[in-house]
C-alpha cells in the first residue's frame, strides 16, 4: 500500500503539502494540487483513517448494534440510518448480537476500540455490565425501541401501545371477540407496550381478557408457528390473533394452514411492523405499520446532532403507527 511519503516524493512536494491537499487545511496552488491528486490516483494511495482520527479526534464512523439481522424489520431500519448517515458524512459499522447480551457487550467494547464517534443501540437485553459500560463511556449514543435503565441517552421509538391498540380495535371492529395475542419476549419494552394496547382495546369494548389467549414468543416465524399451534389446539380457540410482529404472524398463518384452518374465513390474523414480506404472504398480511425508514433517518440525525453538541438536552421521540388492511383479516362470520 502506498504511503504519504511516496506520494510526496513522486509529486516533488513535502508530506505536509500532501496532507494539506487531502484535508483542505491550507491553500495550495492549483498546479501543485493537481499534481498531488494525479499521483494519489496513480499510486492508489488511501489516507489513513486512524491517523486522521488521531489528529482531528473524529473518525466519522458510527457503530450500530442490533439484536438479530434475520428480522427484516432491522434491515429496513438500518437502511434509513445508513442513507442519512451517508448524507451527513458518516460511515456505519454494523454488529449483530444474535440476542446474546454477552456478545452485545463484547461488540460494544470493540466498537469503542475502533474510536467510533457515536453509537446506535437496539438492545438485546439489559444487564449490569452493559449499563455500567455505557454509563462509564461519554460516547454519544441513541437508543432505539428499547430503553435501558440508568443509561443517559437520546431515545427513539414508535408508539407501540398505540400500535397494539390499533390492531386489536380493528379486529373488534370486524366483530371478533375471541381475540388472542402472541407477544414478543416479556422483558422487552415494545412487547409490553403492544400487549398494553391490546388489553386497553379489549377493556374499552368490554371484552374480558383471558390469560390463556396471551402467549409470549420470540419475534421469529418459528416462534409464531409454535404459539399459533398452541392457541388453535385450545378447546375454545380464538377467531382472531394479533401477532406482535409480522414474522410471527406469517409463521402462524403457516401453522393454521397446516391445521386446515382457512385464513381469513375461519381465522383472522394481524401482524406488526409491515415488513416488505407482509404484502407477499399468503394471504397478504393485515399489519400495523411502523415508520421504520423514518425512525432510521431521525436516529441518524439525532446522533449526529449529539456528536456535534454534547450539551444538548436529551431527546425522546415517539413516532406514530398506522394500520394497513390486507386479506388476512375479515368480518366474523356467524356460526
């Protein structure tokens, strides 16, 4: 790999002049600038990001930690973060904890060692080690979807209680009263908020909540498949199921189909997230829409603002959800 010294020698200038051309830190004559840039291109010289970061105290790099990259929700969220970060002059280093809190902590330590300018974290769970690590580090950070107790940071999420309420209210409006819920993990705030919205809608309509119609799963299609099997095997099964994300809903539709239950004629199913796959499921999935890309864009902007001014007051942003009706739900038919 070519060095700055080799560029300087071939361009017949000092290494200081090469540095000024690269960093635009001093006026350099047009002929010298052109000569240096030509040599840089010929030698395929790549400036050292590490050296520049030591000098400028900036790497223009953002670290991002997500819990599971197999969930399409995160892919669409990341796209918004990456697009906006690129516009603002930042690159992204993406790490995936696979829902392992220990791996999450290890990766965050690696990102710190890489001298990232800021951190975006969708936590896979909180523990004392993670909270202590983030509390000790003064690095700018934004938490998305999942707040961490004791960690001072900007926080951005969709209105998950509103989303659970919208989903359940829609099913109630179709005449369903036997409505089950397949939630995500109990420990996660979005799971709890979506269940809260579900229960609020039931209570407002005077429909009694049933413990056996609320199951906690893991936000995967396999988890949804198993949860739907359990609900549909009950002596008094539900006529509609609200799944707390689209992957579980799609897995659940597969379980119902294998059991010979027609969707939506015999069972209405509604999901959450509106991932791209939702409109291509069979049948196309009615779902709560999270503004994933917009959340990503806002997250990047908030973090860069924090990087540029650490004294800003911490922000808490709650983005509204909506509902898209497709063919997986239908009015309750009299039996």
